[in-house]
């Protein structure tokens, strides 16, 4: 299946099926990049408003990150070795990982 943009650049158009591709036109000269690029300076009127939902989420993330177990270098190496050998691609392992993720998403006390 080929997905084509509605108005591609002429140099990026795909040939119609069954036709030969024509060579792309020569590169277009771009303006020199010597022009200085400036970024707008913040003004005194600029402000940021954080919603209460964002504040609550930040609090929850902060609480859970403090509780998150740290992965030792030896354990990290073992996990990477298992990834390389395809251990996690087995159906029974994928099922177990999916169940644990679902339990994590559902939270404590939910039945799965």
C-alpha cells in the first residue's frame, strides 16, 4: 500500500504504477544560512498556568518515583541479554508481562 501526500514536492513525487521514474530535478539553491536567527525574548506579560490536575499528577509521579525500585547493573545486563536472545518474544512470557502490566494499570484491589 502506498500513501501519497496530497501535494508532494515535484522532486518527491512517486511515479505512477507501471511507469519509469524520471530523474529528480537538480537541487534548489537555498539562501545562505549566514542570516542571524533570533528567538523572541520573554516579556513581563508572559505567564504559565498549571492546572490542578497537572499538579496532582506531578505529586503522584513524585510519590511513585521515590518508591520505584532501582535496577542493579547486573540485573540490567541480564534483562538486556534476555532481550537479545528473544526470551521476551515467547508467547508465555508476553502473556505474563501483559498480565502484570494490566494489574499495574488497574491498580491495587482490582480483579483481573
